[in-house]
C-alpha cells in the first residue's frame, strides 16, 4: 500500500478548496477540561509505552453527582483530543440530566487535534507498506498492542479515579478509530458492551478486516453479546470524485486504496453482523455528510443512543 493511503479520508470527500484548507493535525484550543464545569470534574493522566517512545494523554470527565449503585457507565473515545474539542457545558449538562457517563478521551500527549502518524500506528490491525519514493516501509499494525494499553494500563487508572460499571462500557472511534473499534469487537468482544464504529476505514490493507477477521468472528461461537453502532456519511457512500486531480500521483494512489472496497461495504457489513447471534446491530447513514463532519455527527449520535440525550448529530458546533 502506498503513502497516500495514510492520508485522512476527508481530503477525498471534501471539495478541493476545502481539502486544501483543512488541516487535520491543527492544534486544539482550550476545552472544557481546562475549566470548572458545573456537572463534571476533569482529571488528566499520561500513559507511556515501556520504551518511553509513545505517550497517550487521557482526559477523564467524572460526573459530580453520586454514582448509581453499580457505578457510572463509561464512554471511551479514540482521537481523544478531537473528541474533547466537541464537548461544551451544554452537552455536559445534558449528559448529567439523562444518564451520566464517565467520559474517557484517549488521545496523544500533544496539542494536535488528530495525530495522523500515531493513530495510523495504533488503530490499524495489520501493517501495510508505504512507498516514500525511495523504498517500501511497513507502517501500522499496532492495534493489538494498543488494545493491551487500553485494557492493562488505562482502564485500571480510570477505575481507580472514578466509580465505574464494568458491564456498561462503550467504545467510539471514527475513521481509523472506527476500524479499530471493529477490530476490538472481533478480537475482544467482552472488553466493551457497545462498539460505535463511525466511517470505518474498511479499505485499509485492501479491505483486510472484511476478509478473514470478519469470517473468523462470525464463525466463532463464544457467547457474544454486544451492541454495534455502524455509522457512515451519505457523502462517503456516494462520493463525488470529479474534482480530484488524478494527475497527482499521491491523489491517484490514494484513490486506488479507498476504492478497493465497494462503496456499500459498511451497510453490507452491518447486514452480515446483524445475523450474528448475540449482536444488536444498528446502521445509521447521515445524508450529505462527508468523512470529516462525520466525527462530530457520529459522536453526538452515539451519545444519544447510549446516554439518552437529544440527538444533536445534525447540528454543527456553534
């Protein structure tokens, strides 16, 4: 797989002018985690890999109300910096008024909204080749190692800091994060009870996750019981590529990557998973939305389903 396959899908889904303006790695500004909120208090901790080369920043939102007898449900978010930027006081108030969640924003220890290189490493289930014009190098493939970090390093710290209900936990991810969420479902279906996969990058490594991993999961009989939210933007299912500059080798190579799976792959996957005993599968398509805006829309919709707040998925950030 060539270098352009690592680009953010939003660059393809957006019109050319918007694609040029968008910088997925732009820095985030102040968030609700940096100020006192009426309904939530925030803590932050950092987890490092054993070699000290990788650092994950976790922002933790803990309801101020007394916990229910079994503890608070937990809502885990990948691309934690980007997810945190979508929260405001009004959203926290709604969560507190409906079904308060412990909010776990798992990001990287920097101010980038999205850390492309780090998430490519952590969220992809198998390594793929990148062509930098000089040599082929292997990238990605760290999903299992990152799952270990979530379960053995981050989850115990969350449990020490907040009263949580281990039987009510949701994992949400967008793009590569959506791919990772499905990988977690396939390989550790007891780790979470709801798997919210938004705009999953099913094209990774020529549709790897749609092959043997899916078949093995469907064929296994291990008492699975989970809810799956699979979400896609209508602009992703029926993208307009007419403005793409196919003379640009980078664009042409990336187009080859993302079109290696059919545009209806997500809805067909939902149909197949819906036949698996023990799974409760919901597919939601957002008319007109392209890849980038799906981060916010899918996050708000997942909170609507899980926590019962009003559905704000169609409302842009004010």
